[in-house]
C-alpha cells in the first residue's frame, strides 16, 4: 500500500506538468488571421481560424493578419521629366493572400511594401512631366499600383489600390503657375 502511495506521489507532479504543457500548447487563430506553422524549423502548414495545438520545442508559429492594411507612403522629393522638383506622398492598400509566402519570402513585409512603393512612386514621377502628373493622377496611381502589385506577388501580397495624396510644388513654381493663370484670364 505504501509503495502504491509513493508511486502516486511521483506520478502526480508528472501528470500536472503534462496537463500544464497541454493547456499552454493550445493556441487560438482568429477569423482575420492565419497561422504559419513550423515544425523543427521547417514550414509545415497554414493554420486556419480556430484552436490548434502547438507543441513547445517542436513547433513554432507566426500569426499573420490577412485584413486589408494601409501604408502611408511618406512624402518623397522627386524630379519630374521636365526638371521640376516636387514633394509627393501616397497611400497604399494591400492584403495578404498567402501567409506562408509573406513570412518565408520577405523578412518584414510591411517595411518591404512601403519601400517598394516609395521607390516606384519616385520612378513614375521622374518619367512624366509636371503637367501629366497634375492632370493624370488616377492613371499614375494605377500604374504605381500595377508595378508594386507585380513585384509583391512572390511575397503573397496583393496590392489593391494606390492613391496619390498630395503633390507639393515649390513656391517659385506656384508663383509661375499663378502668373500664367492670371495672364490667361486677362
């Protein structure tokens, strides 16, 4: 009888530890997320919303938010094809369509999308004249969106829209435009 009691005293802490590990292994993925599961460092599968068991030491996972995200592309100084220096900023909307690619293919997809949008915006602005930039904003936004979307496809990211927010002209250029407009009115 005492031998049995000693066995129970030894088993009880082990059972408690197993229960604690099992409870700590239960992870929840919300409806707007996907989980990327790694087993011993290798990609295993995408975890859909719900509860999942992630065994410590053997498994790790990363949650990825698959809702549409907004990236504020900071103000960039650019020179148009007709050598006018302007400052321009934009807003970019994107969504992750493949969580595993977004985690495995690029280190920080938010930063990468932002940097890609900045450089693409400067390149597009450099290829048009000031007049084209001011009159064809929608066309240029679509072109930036298309280029960034194609570049982010291997990362599992779909760029939904790019909107040019503000185009700031230098003071001298504003004065010239105002003078021309005034002369046309007269």
